[in-house]
């Protein structure tokens, strides 16, 4: 099946062609949110072109690391070097930030589904809008354990949590805070009402995540929770923690924002 047919399968019979898809990508990469982020632009372009070329079957962590981030194919170990997972997580967050910041919703929106490196497009109704008071800022998780492996685990958890929150809470438009080590990261501004912060501590095989939700309009913390788990520091533990955080946060929103 060719790339055009696959885009059509996801979007319906009148699926976008390659020109429309590249146009949607250029609108993103030319935006202020991406203009000073060449690595994010290169990553997005790489994923889109691979998809358009029918090579999405080869879009995995190892391929992206060696082909785009120039990791040595002979020594690259994805379990030790989390660069692809971290950058994909940042790309997901930056994309969400871009689409929540524009006044008129883009008709075609690019997203990277959780658990996948293959981009998809979604059509947005012309009258769709995102209320500024619904925006949720997800701050980068702080790792309080000074160890490279623990920092890599925290980075992977950051990505997992970002992806799960974006799909779990579609009514809240996530935007990314400026990272201390990434000064050109998309800045949300004063329109963001809620901010989720957290820290990670690791002691041997035990992990504790401490999370808090701040309401900027009230100037106070409105929710806090701690999450403990034990096991091998890897994807399974990241998924377990991210899911637990999302479940508890969903309980909070269910009480605080009843339908």
C-alpha cells in the first residue's frame, strides 16, 4: 500500500495528498514555536518524509538514532541512550503547544501517537477552538537523584507522561515550559491556567514520583500526590508510573470539573 492510500485510510476517502501534508508541516516548522528549534524541525521533517515515502515500517528508535541523530550503528544502545525517546517526547509536546497557541485551528494537524514514531494527521472542524483557561502546562520532570541512568529514566518518564496526558485529556491543550537546557523551547505565556510539576527520586530499584498541580489564576497548589513503584528501571516502569499519575489526575478533574 502506498503512502497516499495510508493517509486516506486514516482520514477518509478525501485524504490529503503529499503537497497538503508538506504544507501542514511547513506551517508548523515556520511558526515561532519551531523557528529556533532546528532539531525539532529536522525530526518532524524526517518522520513526515519517511511516512510519505512508504518507509514508516522502518521508523523505530534505532533507525531514527542512527539515521537522524548520527549515532554509531555499531555501538548505539537504545536502552542506554534515550535521545530518540526524549526528542520525540519534546516534539509531541511542542506540536501540542503550537496547535493550542494559534488563534484559528489548523484544518490538518500533525500528531505522533503515544507508543509510535509514525506521524498521523487529524482533521479539525473549522469551528473548533481551545479555551485559554483550559490550557495545561506540563513542566519537565526534575530528577533529584544524581545519576546518569536515573536521569535517563526520568527523561523517558517525562515523554511517556506527556504522550499519555495528551491522549487522555484531549480537552486540555498541553504546552511546554521553557527547559533550562533548551532555551528556545515553546513558551506558553500568561494564558495557561494549570501547570503540572513533578520530581523523581530513585533509590536502587525503588522510584518515587511527587506531583503537584498549580492553578495560576488562584496562585496556589490545587492537587498533590506521590507515586511509588519498584522494579527494573525501564519502559514498563515508566508506563506504570505515567498511567498511575494520569488516573489520579483524571479523578481530580472529574471532581473539579463535573460534566
